[in-house]
C-alpha cells in the first residue's frame, strides 16, 4: 500500500519539473524607461552606529537620479501652483533652473542655491534670463538675512538699502551706459560684496557692487532690515535666494551657472545644475558634532555641511563612508556603504549624438564583465521601435553597427537600452540622442559686428539630407526680416544689409530646412550698427527758386541724429546759417530773402550739431528773379486724377518775348508725356491718360519753343487714380482641395478691362494667369502635386496698370487624405511572440495614426495610439491572443477617424515557438520527461518481475 502511494507523487514531481522548465523567460519583469533603481542587495546591513548613512542604500543605482547639484545644494520652495525645476536646455545653456509663478496673491515661486560654506566677503556669479522684465524678479544674497537684495521690475534694475534698521528704501541701480534688463536674453551677473573692513576689491564695509554683462554700478549700500527682528552684529553670505513673480505658470525666469569665489576662485560658466547622487545620514543628537566629512571609494575625506549631493560616480561598484567629528575631536565613522552604479555603460549614442537616417552608426558600451548574450532595444520616447535580441558579445567592450532605415522618424527623444538576455534586470540606458539632420551656423558669431549698407557672408554647415534652406533675421526672439527663401544648401549666402535695419546687440540669424521647419539653428547674438549720414531730397539740380518766396527744404538721415544746422553756400563760399539746432525731422521751411542775389551756383549744407564730421551737401540749385516763364498750376498741393481734365497755367515776365511754348510732363527725372507745341496764351487743358503711375513726384516743364534755354518746372504734384480691385474669394476660411476646381471672384472700381492673377504659396510664386477678362470671376483648377499649406494667397492686378493691386487673405489648400495597409494585406501567418513590421502608405497630411486589431470583424485591442505616421510600426504578437485565421488590422488618422483602412484579407495568428523550449529550457524539459519515464518504467518493471515470480511459484 505504501509503495503504491509513492508512484503518483513521483509522476507529479516530474510534471512539475516539466512545467517549471516551460516558463517563458520573456515573462520576467522587463525594464521600464522610468529610470527605476534595481533592488539587489550587495552585502548585509550592519547594526546602527552613532552616525548612519540612509542614502545610498546597498542597491544598484542608475546614473539618472533626477537630483541636481549646484555649489553644493539645491532647495525649492514658494508658490506650489507655479513651476520649479531643471530643464535640459535653453538658448545655449544646459541644465537650467526654471521658475514659473502660478499666480498666488502673496507668494513667489522661489529657489535657494547654497555654497559649501558661508563667507564674509567674495564674489557670486550666475546667469539669469526673464521672459518679462516688467514683472518682479528678486535675487538676494543671504538666507536668514538679506544684505544684498536687488531685483528686476518695470524694465529697471532696483535694490533695497538701509542706513539703520529704521531708515530704509529702494532705488534704481544705474549701470554704466544706461544698461537695462532685456526680455529673453541671458544676462551674466556678478556681485562683489564686503561685510567687513578687509576692503575686498576696494569695497567699503557693508557695501556691494553689481555688474551685468560687463556694465557695472558704483558702490551700493547693503540692506540692514530684517523683518520682525534687529539685524545681527556680524553678517555672512550663506546662499542665494531667488523669487519670481514673472507670471508664467510653466516658466518665466531662468538661472544657470552659479559660482561662489570662496568655493572656487576660478569661475566656470559651465553647467552646475548637473545630476548628483544624494548622500544623507542621521546622527545621534546627544553628541555635539562639530563637522562631517565623507569619503568615496577610500579617497581623501571631503567636508560637507550635512546631507549632500555628491558628484555622480562612474558605473560599477563603489563604497562610501561618512565621518562625524564632535567638539572634542572624537571621530564617529559610519559603516562602509556599498552600492552599484549601472554595471553596463553605453558610450554611444550620447547626448551629443546626432545620427542621420539612412546611415550606419556604432552602438558601443563597456561593462564589468561579458554578459554573453545581450538584447538591444531602441525606443523613441517610451515606444519600442527596433529590437535586436540575443546578440553574442564575448568582450566587456561591445560594438553593434546599426543601419538606420531611411524612413525613421526624426526626433530628439531616441534612447538605446542594452540588457542581459539572461537577466533583463541588468540593463543600461543611453543618453537621449537625436535622429535628424542638423544645421550649424558658422558666421555670424558672437564677435561679429555688421554695419548697414554693406554685404556680409552668412555661412553654415549641415548634417543629413537638406537640399534648401530659408534664412531669417531676428532681433532677440522677434522675427524681423526674411533674408532668402529656398536657397541652395551650399553653406554660404551673401546678404546686403540695408539702411532700414535698426542698431542693436541682440541680432541673430536663423537658418531653417526649407522642407522641414523643425530642423533649424540660431547664430549667437551679434551687433548691427548704423552709420550716421544725411542725403538731400530737395533742392536738387532741377530746382529754381525765386527770391522772396517760401520753399521747403527736405532731407533724409540714417543713424541717431537729433538736431541739425542748415547753411547756405554760393559758389562754395559760406553765406549764412538758414537755421541752427532744428530738430532732425527731415523738413524745414525757408523764406528766401527778397534781396537774395540771383545765381545758379547755390548749395545747402546740413550738419549734425553734436558731430560736425557728419554732414551732407545738396546739389547746386538756382535762385533767380521772377523767371521769363513761371507756372501757376499745378502747384505743390495739386492732386490730379487719371482720365480727368486739368488746366496747366503759366505766366511770363514783362521782359519775355515768347510766342509759343512746348509742354512736357515728367515723373522724377524721366520724361513721360510730351504735350507738344502750343500758343503762349497762359493755359493748356490736359486730359490725363488711362494709366499714369500714382505718385507725388510729377512735374510740368514749359519751354520757349524758339529758345530751349528758357524753361521752367512746376513744383512737384500728385497724380492718383480711382481704379481699384478687391478679391472676394478665397477668404481666410476657404479650404480648397488639390486637383479640384474653384471660382476666384473679385470686384473693381473705375475703368478696368483686363486683370492678372498670380497664385502664391507663402512668398513663392506658383502660377500666373495674364490678361484675364474683368468679368469678376475665374475658374481655377488646382494643380496636382502642390504643397498642402495654410499660407496660400492670390494677388490680382490691373493688366495695364500694375500699380493697382490687391491680395486675398491666406487660405488653405489640402491634399485629400488616404491610408492604405500594405502588410499584412494578404493571407499570411504570424507567430505569437515574434516581431513584425506593420506597414502602410498614405496621402495627404496625416501626422499621427492609431492601429487596432480586429478578429471576426470585432475589435480586439489597440496596438498603438497617436503613433508617428512613418509608414511602419514594430509589433510583437502577444502570446495571449487566440489562435485564428480571421484577424485584420485597422489603421486610422488619430485626429480624423473617418480616414482609415482595413487589411484587404484576413491573416492568421498561430502559436509561435515557446520561449521555454529554447536553449536550456529544452534541456530541462527533456531531462524532466526522461526522469519521469525512468521512474515510472522502473516501477512497472519491478511490478512485472514480481508478478512473474509470483506466477512461476
């Protein structure tokens, strides 16, 4: 009876062995991208000493801690509705502290930055940037007492001062050159302070000095006020406190690169909001400790004030120990704490890697020992895009060459994970890296200084496939000018900087991939300055003024010129000053004296009253008696309309003997119309033509028909037109589809026979239609292959009167959207647990797609949501799916569910190779079967022998 009961137990044991061997290792806990620490203890913990390390523990830690160092601790507090944290990059600065005020009525968003030790005198340096210099941004030195307290508000530098605890106030800080805070510009701040009588940098006791971007203040009085208490008798600087009321909940004020001269006399402008590993410890409160030190990996002890962020150790095994010294110099050591940083360290890609699609790159790593088989997974964001399992590596240093597919999605959030194939909890993540083309601007640089009215070479280099670039000019963050669109990506463009560009020191160039606006680069800030200059408009060589009349002197200028003098010369000899210190408003009336000597060699000189080296001369002009011919109409206020009749009138001096005259019409210096010869009867009726240019620089010239040296010009006058065109469709709400036909409509005033239509996409002319009948409408069939965009517009102009034009509002042309699955799209079989590429085609602008699985026409699961529409998705078929040959894939536009497609045919999902059967699991399975059969056979054999023996007896 006993023997017969053991047999089922042995069979059950064999079955359990089989089942155990069949557990799929892929079901083990896999790594996530949340940088969670591993939890493998290395050594047992010791008993509690007088000083005890609480962090790091006996564990493995990744090198991404989300804890930040800054000379040497970082603490945030204040308005918790706002934002306080570290961002990766802002305008050339990495690891930047970002403060955003949430809007609480009495709170600020604040942060505190501390040095290792306090100081009585020294220098503090840092960078800051604000999005609005009119909102309050406070910065002060001192944690409990605020002797150096300054702030930005109302686009001014301000500070608090006090002579004693009861005499206090705030004033504007005047920096050299009137330098003021600017929006969206990194300012380099340096604060020198002295609380004693040492005379640090020439400062008196309790005085300080502010320097911003090289512009310094004089000595400033410290603030002795302390809210609710008297100030201390001696003061030290033990940190920097930052408060922001810049009203941007998700940002607004930014800080970087803090340095304290008494920690390190050599200020570094590099990152110091870098990640660190927290070191924290507790100690027996009954012991009066004087100081604490720590030692990493047995190196020399380093003093610390308390809990501390140490520099991130390299990968591998480390030890750390803390030593507390009491006031009697007794030393209390902690246990030696062991911990691991990630044992796999990925070398490439790193944060500086910019990899181009279609090219091969080496993924490289080092580890403490060979892992045999490793898995390499490549993610974009938190989505797995590529998987390379079971890569054999026999060395501690590894290399894997990856050919990036041509259609890989570009982005800055790619990351590589390398893990042991046998132990997925042993893994490492690379830095985030770029897959993208890139642009680097070579010129201009931060030292460039451009002047107006000159040519300058803009130079750049690129990585990746960029055929054409757009170049733009910015003042700070404000777009100012489009320099060129779709120029060849040949690395250089010569730009003529005209007079209209204002002077400043925060100009920069932006270069953009014409076909992908997400790829761009800014140059550093550089200077543009404008030469001061004058140029006369009137009088000129055609000017003939009569003495005793009032005339209008006009000119133009460049640069900052406030007041001018105007002087009269004859034959190059000074006559007198017409006006002194008149405002440089480009115009001045001059009463020509009745006794002015006649002559044709007069000229004017205009001079900057503050810099006599800046001046200009007019052309020579004539002053004379009442002329032989003088024109009374038109005059300077005349405005004549095209296709209308106007009387040209003139007179003659008593001495003139003129029988016939010739009348000519000029625009500027160009003869436009000759009206021919007529009697000198003092008037001529002129019917203006259909299409004169509407401008204000028209002149009438009358000439003695028998003596061409006797002539005169009228004053300049205006010719205008009542013709107009105005487009009515398309409008800003129009959405037109490519290849369809639409009606362009317009209205007109005045006599217009034909019009021209020009089609633009942005600033690029795409198509023209000339001499279209002015019937108010035109049928336009949009060409195939045009670019989908919302910046299409149409220009209409009068065919024989090009000055009369109108533009439509921007409207949209879109491409009809379409999706089509290409795989699986036939009767194929997919195995569970395996990876497959789902692929599709599309037309039109579809940025993101959702991918779903259906069985027998019913929804099963969502495979991907909001997936980048790159035509490809890597899908691992779940082992939980039911076996069936009636599956289909559905793909749809994430933002428009009416655009979708199903697989044309059903496909099959079938069992795949069980993960537990492979490798050593198969060996265990075979041994389990063999063991069970062996035991079972032995029992049966013994039973048969016994039965045989019994039978023979």
